[in-house]
């Protein structure tokens, strides 16, 4: 039973990490949008995307690399 409990714990941690990432991302995006609306910063989204679009590929690759593999399904051979 301990093996199954460990797999469940890993899945819960994975969901918590994803939830935390989404929460932080929404806070950052909202703070940037508010700063632009209040004219605290200038922000040209098109120019930014033209220069930094490869960073999105790097972020997705890193997220896939560090995402848990679903509770160790790869390692259970028998």
C-alpha cells in the first residue's frame, strides 16, 4: 500500500506545483497590465513578441522536462 500512497503523493505535488505556477503567472500578468493601464510602464506587445518568441519554446520545453511523469508509470515494469 505504501507504493500506491507514494504515487498519489507525487501526483498531488505535481498538481499543486501547476496550480502555483498558474496563480503566480496570473498575478504577474495582471500586475503588468495594471502598470500599463496606469501608464507606469510602456509596453509594446508586438515588438516584445517579435524579439522574445523563442523564450516561449524554451519555457515549454523546460516545463515538459520538469513535469512529473504521472506517478512513476515508466518505471513499473512488472
